């Protein structure tokens, strides 16, 4: 295993297309690749709740109804704050802190049928 800097964060991005199988595969990839954070679009839902995520991982979503965007934090050394004023069911924005570093992470679902300008005006 490669030696990683203590403040480095291993991130992935995926569209799960609401698939249970894809969610199961993601959980395996997180373990194999030592992933710290995943930006997810179209998570697997059951009764309007995200399912299939390993217990102990923190899942961030915002808004009522079917969330189409989420951020998953698997590393307990990462502090995250959900910025609710910029988040909704299609957008999740987190302030991330690890060690003395701070940055922002976003997961955004954008419908391919909509104009990009319309999605950004939300």
C-alpha cells in the first residue's frame, strides 16, 4: 500500500443510477481502495431513504423526498459540515476539514435533459 500524506483525502465520484448492485460494488471499492469520501449521484433509495451504505459511514443529503445527490464520508478523521443554505435534494455542499486543511466538496445531480443554465439557477 502506498504511503499517503496524513492530510491527503482519497475521493471518488459515482452515479449509482438507484442500483442496489452498484451500491454493493461501491462498498467493496471503498474498502479495496481505502476511499475517504465519495460524491454520489442517484443513490439507491428505498422508501425515500438511502440504503446499502455500510453502517459507520456518514451520509450527507438535504431536502425532502428522493435525494439525487449525496456525499459519503468513510474516514472518521474528516470533519464535515453540511451547508444547508446551498444544498437541496439535487445538491449537497460540505465544508471539509482534515488537520489544518479546509475545502469544500459538492455532489450535484444535473438532469441531462435540462439546460445547464436552468440547473445552475436553483
